[in-house]
């Protein structure tokens, strides 16, 4: 697809590009919800794909295309779920984490007073391990999808990753990691 001139980047331009990319996979864009900042997310509804994108992705064509292709990649690769299923999953995870954390705090309070201090450290370590094993590979696959569709992360303007996400939780590759050449793994990724 031709890169539009920077002056013409609008919500409509983004919707058109997203619609064209989704149509390659027989999917339909239901709409784009615009929020302040960078980044985005994708969800699948009964009527199509809903993208949530930060206004800053419209700063240049390469950034717009990367963010859209990255989110569409999550949909096409099966990472994005239906809205009801996503809400249910987040609720179940929140309740489970809360029960484990509160159970640990109560057990620590009964047995010893000093382990209470360790609960947040253990929780952060567990979340970091989970995100490195479960989330980070999906983000890398979505980056590869974007690159395979002419929108590599290396050409986009992506803000620096906050230190908590860069070193502890590690939910997304850093800009430095995204700038390295990608060894495509799309053929081995389950679709």
C-alpha cells in the first residue's frame, strides 16, 4: 500500500488502512476508538474488529501503519479475544490473584510478621515470569506480522518502554529489541 503524505493522516486514513489490511483475512473493521497517547489494543466483536489506538500513532505514516498492523496481527494470529470473553478472563484472573495474595498475606501474618514485606516482591516476580512466558512471545509475533505486512517496528516512532515494563514485567519488546532485524517465525506460529 502507498504511504500517505503526513499532512493527510487522519482517523479516516487509519480506518481505511486498517480495513484494507483486515480484508486480506476476510475480517471487517467495526471501528477505531481513539484515546490519548500511544499504543493500542484489539478486540473481536460479533460485528467485526474493534481497534483502540492512541492519537499519537497518527504522527507519521510509518508509526500509524506499524501500530495498526501490530494490533491486526493480534487478531489474525488469534491473540485478541471477544469482548465478553476478555472481560470474563480479566475478572477471573483478578479474583484469583487477589485470593492468592490475600491468602498469602493472612498466612504470613499468622506465621511470621516479616514475610508480609515479601508479598509484593513475590507478586511482581510472579507477574514478570508470567508476562515473559505468556505475553512477550505474542507481542513479538504481532511485531513480526506487522513487519511481514510492510510495517516494521524499526521504522515507527515508539516511545521508550517504562523501566517497570522493560526490566520487571517485560510485557513488550523494547525499542532497541524492536529495531533489530526480525527472523520471521510466522510460519511456525499457530494461526
